[in-house]
C-alpha cells in the first residue's frame, strides 16, 4: 500500500510513501538494515522513521514547497473574500 500522509518529525515535514511491518525486514527476528535500505530505495524514499512495530518510508518535503502551498491558500482565500465583498 502506498500512502500520501504528511507528518512532522523534529521540525521537518515528511510524506509517508509506504509503511512496512518490522518483521518484513527482520528475518530471524533481527533487523536487517540492508533489506530496509532496499525497500527505501525501491519506493523512492529518502528517510526512514520507526513507529512502534512499523517503519515509515518517507520523502522529505522541502520548506519551499510548504511556503508555496501556504501562499496559494492565502491567494485563494483572498479571491473568495473579494468575491464575497463585491
């Protein structure tokens, strides 16, 4: 399953691309970082977060994109406000 959730972690925004269970990368109960790295590369992620018994394969969202989205939202709100006042 591929996801498009956005989360914040340590002040950075990440788009979760895929969540995998820990046992999928832990043959014989021991974490295999090479398998985890292969998953990360396969889905095009650049960051891995661990949450309970899952690994979240994520893409870092650059700050510039977030600012651009915020500006777009402000422009849309301004247009709606202008239309309501005319």
